[in-house]
C-alpha cells in the first residue's frame, strides 16, 4: 500500500488510545489508527482491554466518607450556622 | 454531574438557609474527591483532609458571594486548590506543579519497550513482541478484579490518581476536570492516559497469572 511509510507502529498506537477515545486525533491520524486496529490482532485486543479498563473503573464503588469525617464536617456546619 | 436529585439553584438556596441535609449531601458527594485533589499539593493524607475541612468552611463563608459564574462544583474545587497551594507553601513543600502543568516533560510509556520489536526491525518495526491476550470475561466481574483496579489507582502518583478518579470513577466530563484542576486539555489527556495505561497493566498482570 502506498501509505505504508506513514503507518503507525503498535508501539506508537498504544500511546494514542486515550487521544482516540477523546476524539482528539486529527482526521488523518484517526483514520490511520482505525486502519491499523482493523488489521492488527494485538492492537485490537489492546484497545478492547483499554475499553474494559475504563468500564471497570466506572463500576468501582465511589469512595464512602468515613462516618467520623462526616460528623466532624456537620459539626463545623452547625458552628457556622450559629454564627 | 450535579448533586443528585436537586438543581444547583435549589441546593444553594438550601445551603444559604442553613439546611444541614443539603450540606451533608454536598459533603458526601465531594469530600473524597476534595481530599484526592488536595493530595496533589500536600504530602500527607492528614494534611489533605485538613485542607478539605478548611475548604468547606471557606465555601460556607463564601456562599453569599457566590454568583454562579462558574458551577458550584468548579467554585468549590477552585477554593480547595487555593487553600492547598497556600498550605503546601507554608509546609515548605516544593510544589510538584509540573505534575499538572507539564506532565509530558518526563516521558512515560504505556508499556515496557520489551513488549515491542525494535523500532529498527527490518520487517515489523515497533510491532508487538508479546501480544496482549484477551481477558477471560468471567474473571472481570469478580470482586478480586475490582480490588486490583482499586489498588492500582491508589498506587498512582497524586495528579494521575485525581484525574482518573474524577473522570472514570466519578464520571466527570473532561471539561469539569480541567476546570477543577486548572489543567489544559492536553495535560489532562496525558495524565488520564498514563493512569489508564497503568490500571490496564495491573489488570493484565493479574488476569494473566493463570494463563
């Protein structure tokens, strides 16, 4: 293919995954990224793993506030309100 | 994301009226993130918690002056950032501002170079030397896998940890994170990318153990 010289290597591609997800790649780069993933099994798996990683992050329970911390802050709130 | 169930205007009104439930709701929503962001600037968890507590007081005292030119969330995080910077200065901490302002200065690859063939390789330059293998679907929903993700986040440098927590765990938009942390678009992406890459690596090393 004539665009061979402009191809992304796998090593370059893994650094562009977030830019790709965020829609931050310039159009040409975006097309090269997708063309690469289409014919490279390793990068296809890698991209899927990054998607899975993001999905798992989204399912993490959001940190709970320790009860003591909340009470202290509410205490401060009452102090403020009575000023 | 607004605090669940009420609009920002309603929330503000309730806070100004001294409604404790409204304050409790706000605290539950933002306190963990405030502490995480404060950790970018101060060196201990205890100091970060103090910064967050100080922030809440400043928020309450500033409520009447808040004009809604930014979102309440952005405003709260700006206050936090200012207090955290002051605190860091007072503690004589050399501020790792470059972590936010120039994270790309120190290169950090998503994967070790030995995962790839040499960039000068005659036939497959920079191609996979060790290809990633698909993960077993059933392992992904296991509680242990969740624990691996949580541990990987905790192990990140503070700026990366704050960005990935806000974006991917809490579901903030890129713009909200940029505003709260005063980050450029590019720098936010760099931090997010590094953080996600490391969490993926932790998952790969955990899920690949049995194969």
